[in-house]
C-alpha cells in the first residue's frame, strides 16, 4: 500500500469515528508526531532572552515600521 493510499484509508476510517475521546487520542498522537522539537544551545537561549528584554523595554520595531525604514533607505540609494 502506498503512502497516499494509506493516508486516504486513514482519513476514511477517522471520518467514521464518533467517539470524541478516541478522536482526541488520535489528535494527540498526530500532534506529537508532527511537532518538531528545536534544540537550542546556550548562546541561542541567551540571545532570545536578551531580545525579549529589549522588546519589553520598547527597543523593538514592528514589521510595518521596518518596511517603511527599508523602503526609505532604498529610495535614498
């Protein structure tokens, strides 16, 4: 059986299930399988903490402001 055939078979079977607890269990299994765990080293963790602190202190800039600054910068060049 191919992957696509197996996916279609599972979709068909799952669509016929009315047991909410069972569907929740399937969903949990699928969520755990599809989640990609990212492992950060200590430097990355520290950089993220510094960035969060900067944002909390108002030192960040939102995308719209940044886009305007970049557009302005390109127009000056």
